[in-house]
C-alpha cells in the first residue's frame, strides 16, 4: 500500500493523500476542496503508514477532541458521583431506636423515685417546651457528617452534566465548515 501524506485542512482534519494525487484536488470530510501540492511539496507533510486510518481525513480534529474531553469529564464526574452515592453511610435509625428505648427505660425506672418537686419541674418543662419533636443528637451528627460529601456528590454530578453538555453541544451544534 502506498504511503499516505497528511494534508491539513482549515477545519482541523487531515486528509490522507498519496503520491499519485500530487497536483490534483481532494475533498475533505468537511466539504472543503484542498489543492494537493506537487510531489516535491508533498514531501513536507507528515506521512501516515496506516493508509486505511488516514483515508478521508480520519485523524482527530478539534471537534473530536472536544467531544472526547466532554465524555471523559462526564465519565469522571458521574463515576465520582455514583461512587459517593453508593458508599453513602445509611441513616443510623437502629442506633437512635436503641438510644431512645434506653432513655425511656431510664425515665420509667427513675420516675417513681422522683420527689413531687422534681415531677413538677418535669411537668413545667414539658408545658414550656411542649412535646415537639426535636432532632436526635445522633441524627444531627449523621446529618452534619454526610453534608460535606453530599455537597461533593452534587458538584461531581453537576460536572458530569457539564461534560455531557459539552460533548452533546459539540456533537450537535459545532459543525466545522
Ligand atoms: Zn476540512
């Protein structure tokens, strides 16, 4: 198979031409017509041993690079995001239940020994604060410990989205002329 010379086009692609096409005109994949230099001029261009790969200007231009970059960003972002989601620690409901049970038992054990004054103080406390639900300390610690990683997860998924937008945007809207 004859050696192919890689003729650069303004679109960024390179068109493979062989010595037999010296002085002729070839069409790039983008549609531009390119003048192939004479044999002497052709020698200045890089050669491509793999003629099949270079045929029709199959080398990588800006468009392909941008699409590839977008896909890499999307892969890294979604990989990180999914990893963080999969390894996210579960809500410690069981620990909270155990803890609450122990507290209730402790109060139940202690309550009969309260003096009237202590009972009144508990009563006033409940009157003042109501029996509203308060966040359990274990739940709060959990929430505070997962918040930073949830934040990173969101950022990673957002970056993945941007990568997809880049790849998709270049694929559909960037057409070199
Ligand atoms: Zn071109």
